[in-house]
C-alpha cells in the first residue's frame, strides 16, 4: 500500500496562506504605526509564515474547506503578530501629551 499523497493543490494552498499571512502582517504593522519590520523581525516573520504555510499544506483532505482556510489564516495572523511583538522595541514609555485635554494639565506620568 502506497503512502497517502497530498492533494495537487496542497502546495499552492499552503504557499498562498503563508504569503497572505506575511503580507497582511506587514501591512497591519505599518498601518498600526510600527513601520516596516527590520531585518531580525522580518526574518522571524518569514520563518513563522513559512511554518504556517507548511502546516496548512500538510493538512488532510477532509480539512480543505473554507472554514479551515479562514482558521489557518487567523492562526497565522496570531503567530505573525506574536513574532513581530517579540522583536519590537518600544521607545515611548508614556503617552504623548497631546492626548490630554487642553483645559487641564496632564497627570504626572506614573513610573514605567
């Protein structure tokens, strides 16, 4: 008995999920004010998205529906967000003063 082979579209599906997760993560990071990821963050993001794509490509044929694909994209976004969070550097420790109403002085910043 020969081993089960993945569907012909499995590689394409996994590649598409990995590429979409990477593209959406970089776009969301930029829109959220994080800018483009630097080399370390981008490397970790690409490794994460490649892993998500590889896992998606290896799923059994019974999980090839739309719901499974949306679940893979959602899980990939969570993994990509975690990867970008691990490598992010926050330079602001306290909120900017422009957020406080002009009629009263802002509260003294708490020690961070």
